[in-house]
């Protein structure tokens, strides 16, 4: 882990400032020797040797050691003095004087950052202005005890160079003024408030004050609202992939993220009005198949598979939820990521396998239960797409009647047009799966993401069974 102590110096440029990239970010990770040996694997998931810059700040060698805080006041009866050390990390990081730093980003040793998406978010703001960027907790209880005006440190917070320059001038004296506050992030926000700067909230920072849930898609319940920037408190949720341990589960998610950073966990809803099916895709993680037509309003609400942080209750949260039902006939069939790779034309291709569980025996579920795999073809979710007004991408559905389709089927002009317009194509098939570029499908649907909404009562037309031409890149669409 010596690379955590090696800082990359980026040469100063005399010409017009270049776009913000990851080299302009200084990461400051707060931890302790007591926790680092069990949490370092979280940092190793996202850290890029010789690319990312920053330090892990601990309370003892051999890593970057925080300064002595014994002279500072701390009067919170239920907290610990380590909050002072953690609050001063931004000051100590600034005073190192690294060149070409535009943003100081703080996180905990159990925070997982998604650096490409972090760059996308911070690129929207001028680092020469005073910005304080982050997110609230998902727990109403925690926001009430602490502040709604605060960027929660575990989810990560970003401070522009201009703001950091002013903050370090007052921080030490300010920390003593707020000796009664519990956490370092509370102290930092209070001091920034004295400068007159308010939080700029970004939904991609996730404090994850949730207990129990192993469904990571709950953090983006409604769809494309923000790129995934961070996850936190991962030791307190069940493994998100049932057949893997917690560490390998998140390694799987991060590996998928690297295939298409902007698309990770982004949701889309689509309808097959021929079979009266609904499909919800959370890219890179899961697919839900409902053998019924479900409204978008219901789909945008997460299932309440988690509890509050302190009271262990099913609510309240800052997101709406819908109840989990023990009856499998009112719950969707769930498919979890099995494999991801590159396809032609710069697209990604991901496969999802049906997760086991109790099966509904009703007639309307029989055809759906025959579907064992979901195959998703997607074009890159570019940074420019995040600069548009936020809108959930939708799906198109296509059924090829179980015929064999070759890779060339994806190369035709109409398929290229679909990818260009909608961004994502997916196939649902059963029962065989061969990870080659030739597959046999049965009960196949073609899904396609885009900014034109798919609706129950009209909108995008859904193709009938068997309309895909074998071995060709065209399809006859029903008007």
C-alpha cells in the first residue's frame, strides 16, 4: 500500500485551464490503525496507482499521520475526540502544497469512490469559486440529529480549492467553537457556514445509513438522476451478490463500473404489451421482470428491504419505499449480474442470471419462469449525457421468437440507430447460455434505453413475436 503515500505531481500549465480530470483531485481518506487492516480493501477497489493522488490519514505510522489534537476542546458526551483529527484533515491536506489541485475530496476508510463519475460531477463547477459539494443521509433520523445542510463525510464531500484556501484560515479556532458537535463533518459544515457557503447537493454521494439490505439498486430507485459517486458503510449491508462474500461482491460491482462508469446502476423501465410484462433494469447489477403491467410510479419506489440506522424501523427515509411481500406472486423475478464484457461498436454487453427463490405457480408466471437469463447490449453513457436535464432512460422491447441471431444482427443500420437513440438493447432468453457471440434464445425480448419515455397507454411501439430477421440487422416495427 505504499502507493497511498506517493503523490503524483502534475506539471503546471501556462495555457487556458484544461477540463477537470482525476489528477486535479486530492483524496484525503480518514481512518485509524485499528480499522485500516479490515477496511483497506475498500480503498483498494477504487484507488488507481500512479493516477489518483492523495493520502490515507491515520493516527499512527506508517501512513500519513494526523497532527496532535490534544489541545482542542471536545465536549460531545457520546462522541470521540477522533472527530477533531478527522475535521483537520482538509487543513493538513491543503498545507502539503501539492501542485495543480482543484478539489479536496474527503472520505472514510470504508468509502468506495467511483472516480470517473466524481470527475463528471465536479466538472460542472468552477473550482476557482467556493463550492462545498456532497449529499445528505438517506436516514431522516440521522439528518434530524445532525444537519440537512451538511455533506456527510462517509459518503464523501468535496471542497473547491478556493473554499479550502479560506477554510484553513479559520478551521482550528472554529473547531473549538463547535466542541459540542459529534462528528467531523458537522464541524466542517459549521465552519464553512461561517464563511457564508452553503452545500451544493449532489445525489450521487451516498451515506448509506441503511441496515440489512443486499439490494444496492435501492440507492437509485427512480432512474437516471445522478451518476454513482460513492458508497459507504458497506460492512453493514449483506453481500449484494448472494454467492459471493461482501468484499468480492463489491469487487464485482466495481469491475462492472469500469466497463461503463456513467451507466452503472442507472435504471430504465419498459413494457411488453403483447405479453403484458414489465421490465426494470438497474444496469450492471440487476433486472426485475414482472409478469404484469406495473406503473412507473410504483417502479420508481425501492422495495423496503432495509431498516433505519438507530431505531431499526422500516422508515422514515428520504426516499419512498414500497412493501416487500412474502407472496412470490406479487413480487418480480430478479436477475443478478453474471458477466460483463465489451461488444462491437464500443458497446458493453452484460448478462444477468435469475436469482433463486420461491416460485409463483400461477399461470401468468409460467412463461416468465422459463426466462433464465437477461442479455443487455448498451452504448456508452457519456459524460455529456449528464449535462442534459435529468431524465430516466426508457426501454424498447423486441421478441425474436426464439430464433438464432448472430453478432452481425447487432451491426445493421437500424440496430446502430437504436443504440444511438436509446443507448441500450437487451435480450431476455432461456434456457441455454453460451458466452460467445452466437447464442440461442427462447422467450426473447429486446430492450432499448432512451430519453423518450415508454408508457403503458401509448408511446413507444412494441414489436410482435418473431419479427427480428435472422442474421440481419433490421427489424420491422409495429406502428
